[in-house]
């Protein structure tokens, strides 16, 4: 099979949701379709204590949450499906955001009883900004939830995207009768614990289904569907692929009900790997030269081996184990011999991969988040990964000054992994770390102790507003604790303003100093 045919088979996506909306349950059902697991309840043993895929860290087990992202792949109906798992916990959004740079589409799961929740909005904003197509699954229809039209309205208003219900629920909770599948023109009947059954639209009125069609709940929903047919948006696959319209599916991941219809339609419609922008040009996925970028680095996945794995999204060409590639940042040639792909819980050696695939490569400490690897003679780098504004900052020191060496090594590696962002006080050279959420600090502290044997002390300097300065406009005399002058990893100067008020005061006082907001997402 040629590269082009291989690329066309790939569907690489992430599932995003607020914690508890049903992401794990949905993932399990998809893995069942892919014959990767034999029974549900094996992905995460949240309460049952069973085996958990991403249980690599003690802190994760203690909290019962998934704080790291993992990758699963399987064959389904002639497609090669790559699912990138994302942590649902809101404190870990930085990692989640970066994972979104490696996918071609996302599935957003919304709990019908709750509607859109804070976490969904944040993640959604990133998808929208990057133009990633979004498929929506409204879950838990077996429970009493919010009115379907209200849910659709909320998605349109809060997320500013057109919705097109591919199917529409008839009743919910105890009155749940099934879904009216507008796309396949059939009614999918909910039979409780039994398998769902399908009635083509043209058979609905032939007299065999009067117990259904004369049910007041059914008639009420038909009225709403008519309204949608008349006043709703037209379905447009082009708008879906541009990220301007989201196809909406209703169902229950737990039952499962509507999951098969959803997934079959999803794999048919979801985009295959898209061309990717580099600093020079646009690279087509079927370009014969291999290239890809690193979106995640994870250390110590296996505590016995102390290994570091860099996750690479293949963007073009064919990856073959043992091949030589160049690291664009340094121009260094690297032989990729220790490579893995991830199948639910196990890791296998990967021999070949194509655009859309995610491979894990052994990292002796040479890679950074955002690095590009290329096979061809011409070096280029994929667009930089977005940096996310840390929402809180802490000054960090080692409890024991004798441990300075391990302290520096630990921080350096965790910064490379993207686990935290590092800033240096100027001219004091104190170390300040930034993170999106509190849990990130706890993990940082835990890992410094367990992996680098250093106890660290953290002193909060609160939430800050970072703004970058031009080099020739830096005058250290005008800064203090309130408006703190620091340097970033690239030695660029920035100011951490204490609050909005301090920022505005500074702008008034020094109108000539240009303040730059480098963060893409705010
Ligand atoms: P998450 O990964 O998004 O955090 O959610 P998860 O799948 O773990 O689901 C959260 C809870 O919602 C689980 O219940 C799960 O069984 C339930 N759930 C998921 N999908 C549906 C659905 O379609 N209908 C109903 N009624 N419930 C659903 P739990 O009691 O918190 O955990 P567990 O003991 O069942 O694992």
C-alpha cells in the first residue's frame, strides 16, 4: 500500500470533556469495537481498583484521576484509529492543550444533565482557535437531563459554533424511547439492557409501530425535529471540516446506546491527516520524506527503567524503525531505533508508521517539547506549540543546599517535558515556576523528591499577569516585587504584574514601554 493510501486510513482524534461526563466510559466502548479489550471496566479502575492504563504515578492512583495523556490505536472498519487520551482534571489542562496540537479532530462529550461545563469551554476555545473539527456526543440520555433544544442552544451560544443534530433524542431518562437518526434516516429504538433496534423512517408509519408513534413523548419530539428541519442550520461537511459546525449525536455511553451509530458516522466523516504548517511552507501528509514533531515528553513511565519517552506525531512520509533523521533545532542526526506504539495498556515496538500516527521514541534527554524531526536534506520546523499562560507562580528552592546539582537537573528535565514553565528572577536569578493549576505543583514536588531525590520548597507569589518587553526597553530600576522582572527560557525579559491594577498603573506611568502578550490562548 502506498503512503497516500495509508494516510487516507488514519483518523487521529482526542476526546475532550469535563471530568465525569463519560470520557472513560466512551473510550472503553470504542476499544471494545476495536477488539482491544474484552470487557468494559478495564481502562480505569477508578473505584473498582482494577487495572488502569495510565496508572504510572502514585499521585494519580491516590487521586483516582488521569493526570497524563496516553495513546491508543486500533483498526476499525478499514480505518486506523488513533485516540489520544487527555486528562480530564482541570489542573492538567496544559498537557491536554498540547495534545490537541497532535490531532486532526476532537470528540467533545457533554453530560446532558449538566450541559457545558467550565473545562469544556477552555478546551473548546483551543480547538476553535486552531480550526480543529469538533464532533459532539451528548451523553447520559438514560437519565433525566436538560432539554435537547436547550443543550443545542447552549453549545451555539457559549461556544459560538453552529450545531447540526445528526440525531435527536425522543424522551430521556425513564421516558427515553430512542433516537431519531436524521442522517441515516432511521429510528434507533432504545430497548434498555437489550440491543438497540433500527426502524427505517419509511416503515415508521406503516402501522406496525403505533405504540411508538402514538406515544405523546414521540409526538412532542417530532414537533421539535420539525422545528429543527425548518429553522436549523443545513448540514455542511465543509463547515464541519473548517471547525465552524459541529455534528451533534445523542446517546448513552454506559448503556451503550447510540455509540455505534455515532462512531460509524464519525470515522466516515472525520478528517484524515491534514497538511501541517512549518516555518517555511506547508507539508502534505503524503510527502515521501518522513517528518513529525514532539508534543509531549513523559519521564519514568516505567519506574523500574527510569525511561523518558517523547511522543511524536508523524506529519508526513513513512517512519521505519532504525531510520536516520535530523533534529531540526540542532541539525544533529539521530537513529530512531527504540520506538514504541501504544495499544491500550501495552507498549509494542513499532516498525513503521505514517502521517497521523503517534509513536513513542526513547529520549536520552535530547528532545524538547515542540521539536521537529525530519528525514529529508532540507531542515524545517513545524509551527511552535502554543504556550499557555500560567495562572499561578511560585518561587522554588531546594530544602538542602547540598542538593543543588540534582535540583537543577530535575528542574531542567521537568521544564523540557513541559511539566512546568521556568522563569529566572532578574538580577537575583531566583527560580520561579509557573503552572496552570495547583495539582501541577503537587506533581512537580512529588517528582522532584521521587525521581531526583530533592525536597523542594515552594513559596507562592500568587497569580500574575505576564507581559514581555523588548530588550532595549528594559530598565531594571523600575521593577520591584509588585512588577517583577524575570527572564524566560530563551533569555527574553518579561514582567510578572501583580494584578490588573498594577499593569494599568505601569502603562500609565511608562506609556513608551511596549508590553507584549506572547500567549496564544487567554
Ligand atoms: P470521565 O472519564 O469523563 O471522568 O467519566 P467516566 O466515564 O468515568 O464516567 C463518570 C460517571 O458517569 C461514571 O459513574 C459512569 O459510569 C457514569 N456514566 C458514563 N456514561 C454514562 C451514561 O451514559 N449514563 C449514565 N447514567 N451514567 C454514565 P461513577 O458512578 O462515577 O463511576 P463508576 O463506579 O460507574 O465507574
